[in-house]
């Protein structure tokens, strides 16, 4: 039963991330979705895949998105 809850949280966070206008919020929601998928892999007894997903999906990707947002901010000159 817990697997279904995690899947629902991951899907809803991904959908909400797609509909966000604030890109930083979208990056955070992407990390939440990646963390949920990593937990789901751990529950399904795939620790190597869960570790990779946690590193890439929950940590590196949101950080790169946030850095890209910071580097490409528009300024009113």
C-alpha cells in the first residue's frame, strides 16, 4: 500500500512541477519526485538503482536546474 502512496506523490509532484511558473519551485518539486522514485526503488529491493536515482534524480538534477536559473536571470538594465 505504501508503494501506491509514493507513486501518487511522485506523479503529483511531477505534474505540479510542470505547471509552475516559478522555476525554482519547479526544481524543488523535481527533486521531490526523484526522491520518491528513489524510495520506491529501495522498497522494491533495488538498492543500487535507488542510490543512483537518489544521487542523480534527487540531488544533481535539481541543483543543475537551480544553477541554470541563477545564471540566466534577466536583469532590467
